[in-house]
């Protein structure tokens, strides 16, 4: 995955292990593209590499707008943003935050 992003000239790539934070997947990868066209090209490259690797159920959302494209392969989700959209949503900050303890532990 990271090689495909590098090959597509994605910028500021961050991989986050979220296996212990959510049941949505094991890893989230966040990257930037320089323009709508570049974001779309990066997402296309990721989808192609995932298909070649044998992933069957790949969902892609946001391709028409090209500001934020999500490529969801189940255990890995790749978010490709234009830089200003990435800065606005700050997904890295949200997913790298420490897990909140169980509520029952807070009252003991």
C-alpha cells in the first residue's frame, strides 16, 4: 500500500494502526494529493494495487468530487485528501488520540 502511494506521488503519507481502537479495520492510511485530478489518480492506483493483491470487496467514495476519496478494503482504509480538506478534518489527530477508558473505570 505504501509503495503504491509513493509510486503515485502521494504526499504526507501517514499510516495508523487502529486495530485496538475500532472494529472498522486494522489500519488507516492518510495521504494528500496536490489537486482533484491527483487525488483521483492516487485513489485509482490504490484501488488497482488492492485488486491485484486479491482484495475483492473494495469500496471507493468521493471520486466524483476529488477533494477526499476513501478507498475501503475492509482491513485497510485509505483516505486521500486535498491538503486544505485534510487540514480541516484532521483525521490523524482523531485516530492517534489515546483511547478513552471504559466509563465504569472512571467511577471507581
